[in-house]
């Protein structure tokens, strides 16, 4: 069975997420089985695609990747038979919003129809569903001293999509807040300040640095002016790491 892996992100006009995605793809590539020459087997490839902000719609990106994937080994080309090809799509999204539950499955279905049955396209669980994701966040929390934490996610208008973040925040001993929907960061900060907290840290529940994390940093600067007696700290987003690559690789085998 020849297998390939396509990591799908939201997409951004900012170049930083794409660069981080490429770094992450390389780290996932290192997880591939090794042959006797200690190199990745030529049945595998790890690629990246974007749901939005791309010149091509996702289903066309999947088709293009499928055509080249089974003759490519993380950079090296070699033709292979396509009668047992399997392409695994991993959505690198943290919430079960409309993109994860509706948009990506629809694009995968279009791609499967186009490539036919020589290649089987399998949609894997989204990244935010992995139970060990909390461990990565705990590492970031352990690195910063604070009296109170806010886990700040993007948020989604799809009913029930915030439940996973709310549960994760509770497990981390933090409050949940959202960038796009209530409760907002400012409202949560006001709650904590009213409760007497003077050291508040914000953990952005985002994959990579980009336009939104820049906007979060700017909003925290405004909060510092509004609450001058409070010490605010901003942690980093998850970022491309070997630990994150391990979780992604794990999702391809569920």
C-alpha cells in the first residue's frame, strides 16, 4: 500500500503560517518508516494545502498532490503503481467548526470523484481532537508564572464548537475566551480583574504566529493601558515542533 499525507490548514495572506506549515511537514516527514538505507520509503510523501487564500480551491490542490505524491519521497521522484494508493488528509484545525465539519469534507469528496478509485482519499480526525494536545499547552503554561490564565481561541459560530475549548480550558485551570465570538478576551480580563487578579497570562490557542496573533498582542497592549495595575503576559502559539508532528502522525493512524 502506497501512502501519502496532506496537511491542510486554513490559509493566510501572511507568509509566516505557510513557512511554519512547511517546517511542520518536514518534521512529519521524519516520522515516515525507514528502509534499509535509512531513508524514507518511496511510497510516502508529506505535503501541505490551504482551504482558503490559495490560487486553487482545495479539491484541486488535493488532485494535484495526488498526481505527484506517489512518485515522490519527501523531495525525490520515482514512479510507482497507483492501484493501491492511499492519500490521508489531516485537517490542522483546532475547533470542529464549519471548515472542519462541512467545507473540508465537501472538498475531499470533489477530489475523490475527480481522481477515481485508483487513489483512496481518507479524511483523518482534525488536530484539535487529539487528547494529547493539552500536554503541549501545559508545557507553555509551565514556562510562565501567572495567577490566572486565559485560553484564547479563534472561535466559531457553529453550535457546540466551543465546547472542546471550554473543556480544555477547565482542564488547564484557565478561562476560555474567543477572538471571533463571545466571551471576548476583554470581558474575561474584566472578570479576572474584578476578582482581584494582578498577574494574567494569555495562551493563544492558535497553530502559528500570524495576523491574528499580532492583533492579539496589540489588544493586550491596550489592556495594559486600561488596567495599569495588572501584569499581562502573552504566551506563544503552538508552533511547528517535533511534539506537534508526533500528534499529527498519530492522527494518520487512527
